[in-house]
C-alpha cells in the first residue's frame, strides 16, 4: 500500500508542477481583445527595449501601472530591434500568458487591446525579442472592478459602467442589480453615457425640483425622449423593455430594420425600435422569438444594454 501511496503522491506533485509551469493554465489569464496595432508616440528619453503600458485613453506609463479587472489596456514597446519577433509575457504566481508581436521598422510596437484578468493581483509584464538581445519589465497591479459586493452576473458590463462614471451604484458598496430602473434614473444613465450638454429649456412640469430634472431636459433637448404625455415625463415610472428600445434607438441613431425578430411585440408602438436594437446586436430578446416588451428593465440589464450599444 505504501508504494501505491508514494506513486499517487508523485503523480499529484507532477500535475501541480505542470499546472504551475504551463503558460496556458494561468488561473485568471490576460485576454487579447484585438491585434490591430494602435500606434503610440515615442516617449522622451526612451531606452533600448523599453516597454510601457497605458489605459485606452491614458498616458504611457513605465512604472506603478494599475488597471481594474476586465479593463482594457495597451502594451507598447520602443527601441527594440527593427522588424523583430517579440514575446510579451504576463506572469503572476499561477503561471504566465504569452503573446507574440512584431516590431515595425523603428523597432516599436503597440499591440492592440488586452483585458485585465478576472481577479485582483500583481503581474509582471515583460517584452523581449526572440533573440533575447534585451528585455524590459513593468509591474502591473490589477484592482477590483468596482466596490460593489452584490454583483452576481453581468460583471463585465457593470465594471464598464462603473469605470465610465455612468453609475456609482445604489449605495457606496451595492449596485442593486435586480432593482428596476425608473425613467428618471434612465435619463441620468443616458445623459452621463452620452455626455449630453446642458440646456436652459424646461420641457416637463412633473420633474420640477427632482434629482434628475437636468438629465431629463438634456435627453429631451437631444430628441431622445418626448415624455410620457404633454408636458409630462413620468420620472418615477419604471422603464419597460419596449421603452428602453426607443430610448436607445434614438440615443444611438440606430437605422431601421426590415426584419421582424420577435413574435410578442406585434402592433407595439415600439416594435420598430425593438427590431432596430436586435439588428444592431444590442438585444437577443428574453427567450426564443420573444422580447418581453412590457417587462421592467433591471439595473444589470440596463448595464448590458448600454455596454452593447457603446461597444
């Protein structure tokens, strides 16, 4: 029996060693979203084989770089051998992820978007030519995607919503994902997401003095809403899925579609907007051939609608 136990122990240790060493078995792998070169401006005082990181709209960083879980970022390199094959390595305590790129004639690369892994931790980002002439590395800290403790589903979309400043949650630590969205809240979400300018016009009477009055007027000025009745917006009413379709179709200026995607929205005044949303890939409905137009939109569903609309 002792020989069998020793054999099992040796096999188990070998498997653990293989998992720890394998670059394809990292616990939370980095994901590459695009291989389209983004390009970058060469930083001042660049050294030979200098790798730098940046957020999508941020500056190049050569130390103390941080990114949130799921957040896209860019790896750029300068001073590498021209037209060389370069390996980009992301390493943490579980293993490593390897990606390949090629430098341009100036020895630079900017290899599209990567997405941070699905959990917090510290990574070492390195870039080196296959000839191993030189190498540069940067520490990368992956932070929590959001401060919310009640998210269980739509994590990627809610993380995007939080990063973009579209919502801070229903409290400091809760997102309230299954709560229905009111028309007033929807105005605030869309106004922030679209960066709508302010307006001096007061379009409705039933939102006077409410928290969302400014956002509602911005939405009306942009032609995204006409209200629920004459001089009324109904800010406290819940947003239904068919209303959401019309909000987003106008917000994103979606083209009409000749296809009829669902069977439960026939004769609905929002049917055209629902089909436009489906044609644009923003919705797949609530079930096969069904959109559930009268169902209320929850906060997590709203995150998904907005994320797909913008991405």
